[in-house]
């Protein structure tokens, strides 16, 4: 048994941490997320060229550094600590995941584009009626000669305004919630008939409502098997959940550390408020939540290579723990900061907002409890 | 022991319901529906309509404009306002300051200040907390020194900083706790001053909260001259006024009627929003269970509040047990916003504040602003004496620990 990181992984963590310390302080981030575009393409370029981290999780034969899920975990945890908004999850974890697992036509060029920073992905899977059910789709792709015609509306597509390509789930057969009939397509963000309404999110990112209006796709746009891609989607979403758990660990650590720091220096009744036992116990409970979240995040990454049912159960379990930790630690970080925690000028509130959004990403606590129950205890 | 409403109560309910339906401004309704920021005039418009009817300050002594309603009638009144989603009459003057004035003020002060509060002519704000004095309010440092002005009259010269002043950007006047004796024990050297916010030396600076709103402010007091006759009660005995005020703040804070309305809205949202599989979210056993638990929690709070009201009608003022109402009331308000955010699913994420109108709606109407409301409502367990402080009060003053 070994929970230690390889030298390469430790170096990766140091590289990312030191770059973010120099280029991603709270005020710089805040200015960037309020700017017209909402992100910094030059930071993305630095990730690709200066740090070379966008290839960390890709095999060497595709131009990567030969790492995998643990490398994503390391990057995402550091990104969580700095509240990085740039689209690593959508591009490397999700986009990279689909390309590696399905190896569609053109995958090698796209991956080299990801690694050099020229290709960015956003994952258009959610729909207004679908909540967290990945198969609940009314977006359709209809066969048209050798290619396809795509129609539908995707909800809250995170990072879409920044993406060169969208990865879209659509129904090529079956009824609205059937497991069969789900397919995945690669769509150029600027293709004719792709209409987007862009907006900021409450945690400082950008998203779009994406409407496909008779978008013509070539046959080569298909990723994975026609009408049988739900297992692939579930696998990639499980990988995204693992990475999101890692990001959450970074966010949670900062929430907890920030609270310890604040309560030690904030004095009321002639002493630091950290001296009050009731607050000490609260911070201990927060600490326990953080440690349990980290443990579940490791577990989740280790189980990503298990058979589908075992993997799904593990990832749902992890997401339940992370969701609960995000709520408990986030709420109490604000509470222990008092009025200061409510202000936009302190970083703590921004970590709280990100933690709150992570609760619902790729499925709420309720969704994953239900998925876990079904897998572990039977339907 | 009974809970029956008498025929008179039923008639009263019909009367207030009809009055609200006929008199609540449509312009306000439209703004509330569109979640537009309310102006100072918006806030005061409903207050002034109620004042004309004689209903703006139900709990006051009758001679100053109280309605003389029974506790049951007051309860019905708050229920009907919540039912109709009216904006609340601002609490700072009517519920917080006025009881201090009519309990501790001189006849002259009552005549000078109470009518303006009752009629919605003067907007009041609260100057209690300071950067270094939150939970430990008695450690406040804003200093008031007695001076004689050029006109030969006595003044206080006030210097210091107040913070978390809610809607202070609109205030005409403020009630402030200031230190008039630096050598006394913390609680013993405090006085209760009324300050004209247009006085030279008063600066109000916005504090933006994490959801992006401007509700609270810093207030800086730099050599502000305050006539001595603006002090309520004795010099150095302002803490007595402050404590009485906090009790009133707490008892009003339960917000049962508003939370009941919030639950109705939550049920509506959960009927409209769809679960993972076919069917409304309210049919989802997980979500349904949480709504049911919250309803039960609210029922318990409602009956605790009714017991408190019954106690008040038999002559007991609000006591330290009103901290229960504050703790449970705010926990329930927060839980409501948690569940509303959960119900919104993906559509909790869009940040629509400040988005140009021409972009059109993002997501269903009922999801708009739910994340902001969730973030903002975290304040309720912090303000008015944090819930940790309320537990200390119960431990000491109720349980004798």
C-alpha cells in the first residue's frame, strides 16, 4: 500500500503551485473574472508552453508526459487552492478523456492541440429537463447522408465561451431517458447553426446556453459508438467527478486554513475567538470533513480503473462525501468569519461560492446517494 | 388551551387581506417580480400607505399610533403580509428604535421622533457594530466627548467607525452606541445617541456582499457634533437601551410567516422542476423528505413563537428565551435557501445580476437569484448577535449555567 506521490507528480505540484503563487493571487484573479472575456488566455498559454502541464496526463506516444488520473488530481487540487477558472477540467480531463478512450478520427491531432494550448473543449451534456441524469436527452442527431444534423438546447455549458470545440451528447435513437441511443459528437464551436448565450456564473466562471439549429456534422464528428455511448459518457463523467473532488480538496483546505488564521487573529471579549471551545470544536469538525474528503478523493482516483459498476459506486461515494464537506466547511468558514465572511473583498467568500457550486456539479449529494444505493444495495 | 380563531379574528383576517389586495402598489409588485433593486421611495411607499391607514406600527402604545391589536391579530397581520409577498416595513425605526424611545425617552423626544418613524417620513439606520466590536458589542470604541459649542449649547463630539449598517445609504438619521466614559467598565460607559446623517463629518461607504449586493455600509464619524438633547436615557446608561432593543430585534427575527410563504414557494418550485427521471422533484423521495422535515421544524418554531406571543399578551415582555426564535428562525431561513438552490439544479449557477436586459432569461424564472439568496442568507446566523452568542445567552440567562 502506498499513498505517496512519484517524483514527477511532486514536481508537477511544485511547478503548478509556484506559477499560481506568482500569477494567480486573489486580486489578479478577481480582475480577470470581471473582465470582458472572464479568463486569461495568456495563462492558458503559459500552462501549455512555460509549464507544459497540459500534456501531463497524456501518453508519451501522443506527445504527453505519460501520466494519468493522479496527475490530473495534483493539478486540480492546486487549481482549487487558487480558484483557477481556466478550462483544464473541460479540456484535459473531459475532452482528453473522450479522445483517449474512444480514439475517434483525428484524435491525435486534437490531443496535440490540447497539449500545445490551441484546442479547448467544453462539455455540453446537461439539458434543461434532465437534471443530473446523463441519459435524459432531447437533443437529437439525425443521420443525413454520411453525416449528421444536430438539434437541441444544452444548459449551463461551463467554459463554452472559451472553447474551440464542444463535446455534445445527443440522442441518435431510443426514448428520452433510455440508456440506448446515446451518442457523442465533436462540434466546432463556430460551426453554422451553433447559437450561444454567454453569461457569468456565481462562482466567477463563464458558461453558455447552447442551441443547435440544424447543425451539419461530418461522419467523423462521432466520438465512440453510435447509439451506445452512455458507458463512455459515464466513464468520462466519473473521471470528471474525481478531478472535481480534487479541486474541492484544494478549496476545502483553503477554507479551513483561512478560518484557522482568521479566528486566531480576530479578538473579541479580550481574547482570540479561536480560544473559545465551541469554535475549536467546530474547526475540528471542519478539519475532519476535509481529511475525509481528501481520503475519498484518493480512493476515487484509485478506483477509476476498476470495472464500471465498482468504479461508479466509488465515484458516487466520493461525490457524496465531497458534497457534504463543501457545504459544512463552506458554511462554517463564513460563520466563523462573521460579517467579514459576507464581504466580496475577502477571498473566503469566493472559496465558499466555488465550494457551493461543486456540491451540484455532475450530480448532487442526493443524486449520488441514489446511484450508490442502487449499485451497492440493489434497486 | 385552544387555537381557534374567533369570528372576530376571521373578520379581521378578511379585512386586512382585502386592504392589502386593494392598496399594495402594483409598481412595487412588478419590481419584486423582476428582482429589481428597490429605491428608497419604493421601500417607503408601502410604509406610508400603512401609516395613512394607521397600521404602520401595530405594536406601539396606542397613544403614539399603535393599533391595540391582540397578539392573535398581530399574528394574522404578519401572516397576511407574507401571504401577499409585501415588502416588510423597515424594522430599524418601527421595531428597533421606537420601543427604546417610548420606553426610555423624554416626552419631548417621543413627540419629536415617533411620528416621523410611524409615518415613514424619516429613514433610520443602526450604528452598533464596529470593526473591533461585533459579538463583543460592549467593547465598542466610538468616542463621544462633551463640548460646548460656539452657540453656547452642549454637544457631543463623536469620532469613530461603525460597520454593517444595513441600508445606511438611504438613512436620514441613525441611532448609535457611543462611549462616553472611557474609564468605566465596558457596559457602563456607553450612551445611546441619535445622529442626523446629514451632519458634517458623517461618511457612508458601501460594503459589497459576496452575492454582489449593496445592503450594508461602513459609517465613519469624524468630529460629528451631536446636540446633547439627542441622547436617549441617561449618559453612560445606553447599554440598558441597547439590551432592550436587541430583545425586540430577536423576537421579530423568527420570520415564521415569511418562512411559511417561502415553503409554499419551494413546494411550487419543486412541483415545476423535474427530477432525474420522469416526474416532478417534489415526488422525489429524497427531496420530499427534506421538505417535510423543514415543514415540521417550522411548525415547532411557529408554536414556540405562539407561546411567546401568548406570554407577551399576559404582560411578559420578550425575554432571553427569544434567542430560541432567533436561532431556529434563521436556521430555517437558511435551510429554505439551501433547498431552493438544490431544486434549481444546473440553473443555480448563472449569475444574472448586472447582465444586460437584452440577453433575455437564462433558465426557469424560479431559479433566478436562488444562489444569491443562499449566499446572502448566511448573514442571518451572524447578524443581530451570532447564533453562537444566542446560545451563550440561553446558557447563561435561561439555564443559569
